[in-house]
């Protein structure tokens, strides 16, 4: 199984499907090992992580549910390591770590841990995971909202061996711990990722031992070939042509200038090319990303439209090509800051769907609320004198499509399986209370099919003081509607609502809070689909009963007067 050369072994479909499921099950077990072993809530509660099982040629064999934005991206780390240090760098028992934004594409908090898999002294694959570490030594706890250079965002690692010959290296481990404000959980999360790699090594070796290398190679080739056939057939069904879309982020965190993402999608037979070359140049604030993540975002958009029910593997993206201009916002180069790399990627995903909506109306959905909408609070816990940090993405509304309303209160499309932090965990671990949590009425875009609603999530500080950071986006390009559907309501955050010192915010850094201060976050909704006048009045009445739509909106937008009903 060391190479992808054709094999003479004949394999039946049933064995192929059993092996396909075994790869997926191995990846799922890797993910479970990581989550159950992690030390920080951002991983064990919110599941901000992803894993992949790769073959010896760095192709995906199995990938568990996780963050879609890492789709087909973890293998880049093993490829780059091999390019830098050669094939002989892979040795049994070794585990590596890296987080360089220009290599992995993400921010420095995302640590990728990976190791080679050997069976009978032969390199047969790799096990890899990526997980968000709570703090990696940036200028602000958790990561800055206003960085102007990668050097303000924390420790930066190229491929670094953290386990050698099965023994964890104490010097590298010490280095990682010393560069985090939360050293103990950082080292604990490292251990969880190492355990994840070990699980992948054991499971792939066990699968090969059971079926044999030649049978596994034959199954892999059959799986990849079948997937590629399905993908190419789906792309070929799209009319040939060039389709364009554009949209902007509010700003880069340090200026008021919008940040434009522009793309074209070219369909030629069985091939799709997404060209991102016209996107704005790299910005001075932290909205940039490495090329690897721009490619991943395009893969997410592609998968939303092309056979979304088929799991990704090494044959899944062969019809897709992505063009990224180096030095652009999506092809960041040193020293461009990358802390909030995902904001433009959520927009990019929606824009690919928008570009193809007219020729794929049955598959396209209106835009989602689109951003992670991050709130970060930190301080010293008066109950025990220890530092604390709460870093949360926030759920919102998704766009409607032909046949269904958009989902309300769902995490954005780059984050997939990630969960918002439960109230019980938040109030137990941190000195604050959740004083309101519910849907944001009327925030979804009206339509024949209504966009999903955002949420209201309100925090009241019980501690002596805290520091607030916010990164809320997409107020200038909220979730747009399609085919007559209307746009959604954009997000807003209100500090101390109804008080004399009330403030309205979207992005902020180092805002001091005192005991009793209230932070009310309100996320945006998803766009509507189709003319609102065509919406079923029964559905409107149900919306009012469930407080998704107000009586006033039902009357003024949909023409349904619920005040006359008992």
C-alpha cells in the first residue's frame, strides 16, 4: 500500500464497501479519542477539531465529522513535511506538530499533529488531527482581534517532531507549554492529539493485517475511482460557462474599508475551476489566510453542490481546480496577520453557491449568516484567583432553499460539527451567567421559504472585572435571498442594553467590563428563497406561534393578519 500504482488484485464490491466503512470507522474512533482526552472545553465540549486517515501518498482514506473548513486540508501538512525533509524523515513511532498559517492556511491556534503509520516496516499511511488550542501566546489572551502582523498572533511552528521513536520530546513539550497562558491544558490537548495519532496508527495497521496490503490497495483504488466517476458526472450536468459573484467583509478589524472577495466559477465539461484571483490584496488586519485554506473553502462549497451525501476521499476533488493569487487576502504571505482567517472563507463558500444558483436552482440555497461571530471574555476568577478565558463562536440562521426553510440557530458552514458552549458548562467554569438565550425573531430573510433565524445570547458578568473581545461580521453583506427571497437581518452586539452607557459593537478589543455588565449578542439570519407573497399562510401562522416571525411582520410582509384569529 506504499504507492498508488495499479494492482492486479481483483476485489468485489462488498469487500470494497466493508473496507470503505472501516476507514471511516477508524477516523471516527480517532476523533472520539481526541475529544474524550482533551483538556479544554473548546475541544471536548465544542468539538473544534478534525481528523483524517491518509494513505502513504497523502490521500484521504477516511475523515470523521468535524470542521468542514479543514476538508481535504490535513494532508497538506504531511505533504509539506515530506517536501521539506524528504521521504526518509518518516520513522516509526514519530509524531509531528505544525501550525504555520502560511503552510496550513489557518490561524496559529489550530495545531495540526500527525504521524506516519508503518506496517511490517513499510510506510502505509498517516494519522492527522487539527484542534484549536485555547491560547498560543498571542499579544491578547486567546488571540488578538486587531493584529497587524503574524508575530503578534502567537508561537509559529513549521513541521516539528514532538515524539521521536515513541518517546515524547520534553524540550519541545516544554517550549509549547511556556508559550501558552494556559500551559497545563495546552500540554493536555497535545497529549490528546498524540493519542489520536496513535489510535489511527493502530487502526489502519489492524485493517491491513486483516485484509492484506494488496486487497487494501485494490479497495482504495476502487473507492477513489468510483468517487471520481460520480463527481465528474455531477459536474458535467452543469451547463458549460463562466459564473461570477462578489461580496465584502465589513472591514479588516483595523480600518473601516470593506474587504472584497471576488470569484468566477468556470465549468468546462467534467471540470470545474474556481478562480479567486480578483479578490482584494492582503489586508493590514487579520482577515488573511494561507492558500491551503482558500482551497479548502472552495472544496466545502463544491461539496455543498456536488454529491453532498458522498463522504470525501482521495478521489473526491479531482474535477476541481482552484486558482489563488499569491499576495491576495486568500493567498497570504509573511508577515500578513491571519487570526480571523475564516471570515472571508464563509463568505467565499456562500458566493460560490450564489454564482451557480441560476444553473443549479435545485441545489442552491440562499446565503447563511456566514461568520463564526466570536465573543471572547477573559479575567481573573474571584472564586479561586485563577485566570480564565471563554472563547466562543455563536450560532445563527442558514439560508432557505427550494423546498425548505433555513435552519435556525445552527453553526456556520465553516465549522460543521462544532457546538456552541452549553449554559451549564459556561456558568460552572466562568464567573458569569447566561441571562437570555433564544431565537432572534424576524432575523431570517422572508421568502416562499423563510431564512433561518439568528439567536440572542446574553452574558451577565458576576466576576469583579473582565476584558471583552468581539469579532462579529457580515453586517454589510448579510445573508442574501435568492429568486425573490429577501435578505436577512445583520448581526449586532449591545453592551449594557437600555442603560445610560449602552454601546453597539461588532468588533472590539480589550473593552473593560465590571461586575453586572451585560453583553447581548445577536447573530444574523439566513436569506429567504422565493417570493414572500407565495408563502403558505399556514406556515406563517406557525412561524408566529413559534416566535420565528412577529405578528407585525406576518401582516406587513406576508399579508397574514393573525390578530383576527383566536
